[in-house]
C-alpha cells in the first residue's frame, strides 16, 4: 500500500501528524461521580465534544426549519398552489441521526495540545475517566445502542470501545470477545478499574476465534461492533522492533484484509435480520477499509443470501467537524484523518444493516 498515491498532496501533512504527539479524549465514567469529574474537566477548559455537537446540530436544524417556514409563508401569499411543491422540494435533511448522548467525552479545542492527567479513583475505587483517542468513540456512536439491545464486541481487547458501550447504560446483554488471551488481560483490567462488580458480572467475556462466531451464535445480536486487527498506522510509523510494515511481517500484512473480511462476515452472520454491524479500523488503507466492506457485501449476498445495506454516516462529518478532520474521499463509511490541529485517528468506520 502506498499512501502517497492514495492521498496525493495531503499525505505529507498526514504523515507529519502521525509522527507528532497523538491527541486524547477523556471518556467520562458514568459509574463514577459524574458531576465531580465533569466539573473538574470543564475547569481545564475541556469540552464534551458529543453534547456540544448535538446542541449545535439542534440549533442549525431549528434555524433551517424557521427559514423554510418563512419561505413557505412567502410563497403561499404570492402563489398558494405552489406552496406544497416548495414544501416537498425544500424540506431540510436531518443534520443528525440518533446518537447515544449518554456517552460523554471531553477534549481540548483544536490546536490545544494540553494533556489530561492520569485518571484517579473515586471513593469506591472506580477510576473517573478513561483516556483514549476520541475518534475511537465514533464507531460506538455509530452503533447507536438502544435499550435492551443484545450487543457483541467481536474484537474487544484492549477494551476502550467495550467500556464506551457500557457507558450507554442500554445493553440488555453485552458479549466482549477477543482471540488474544494476552490482550484480554488488559480488557479485564479495564473492566475491574472502571466498572462496578454487579455490572461487570453481566458482561460475557470470551476468547474465541471471532471468525467462527457466526457458527457459534448466528442471528443473535441487534448490534455488532467489528473493530478488526489492522496495520495500526499511527503506532507503525514509530514502531521499530515489531513493525507490521517490516519485510519479515510482509506475509502477515498481506493476509490482513482476508482476516478482516472473515471477521466482518462473522459479524454479519451473528446479527439478527434488521440488526446492524459497525466495522472499524485504525488504518488509512483502502484495502483494509472500503474494499473489505465491498467484498463482504458481495459474499453475504452470493454465498449466504443475506442482503446488507450501507448506512449513510455523512451526518458524522457535519456533527463533529469542529473536533475531527474527516476525509472527503471515502466511497463507503467515514475516515478521520490525523491533522496537526486535531491529531486524532486514523479511524475508519462503516455501518451495515442486515436486511
């Protein structure tokens, strides 16, 4: 894969951003003292980028509706018969599809490279926030977990997205799986540090090969997150000892799209009809992103007679453009690009609905 060919003139800027210090967000732990931690974060001039984006969208939508009402009133006075045609033609599209607003994540403004201090435990020993790349929350927001949903996090370790799913407070059942036993130790550490025991015990944690999940529990879940192993581009540009772009790991790298496809297919098969799958990577590569989606749609149709529909996530660009830098060239899904003033990502995510 050659990113200079894929991104052309934008690649030098992306590469410099990858080599620069990554920016983090503070995912508020709703199981801790939320009022105390949010006040503490706001005193640092950090903002909850999710609630801020939703408030902005509501304001823009209200303004758009008001403008439309004025136009309709003007047309109805001049030519009443044309009013209905104008109403149909000019109805503004919604700026936001449903977003789980229970998730709170604080970030510093664009250009502000202030670091968050490490999280501290509250009086019950629960850590008050989790530091993560804020772009990693976008796949979870796209999943849009609803009350009593059965949710599968197919490649759950090290656990940041699993923790974010729990913050919604909606899961009827959550299964967190990862084939790597060593990485699952990190998941258990996160659950023990952030989640009360009575909630923790409701999470089904397993270490199965995710590629076989469709055979184990097919057609079971309302929502499935498939956050696949990938080239982890940000870490790869600075990693020397175990770099996946090294010559000795070339075969493993070449096999990644096949592994990703197999995991996505397992996620689709694990989903109920009408359910939704969100596929995500932290790679810039089209081979690991859009091409995997296209191939999975084809295989689901031809080999399993399952129709899938790619959901439009373009509203994420509108909602979160003040926080993240989005690619404008994604054929399917959305891609957050690292940028020096907003150095999150890369994070690719795409949502499929099983018809």
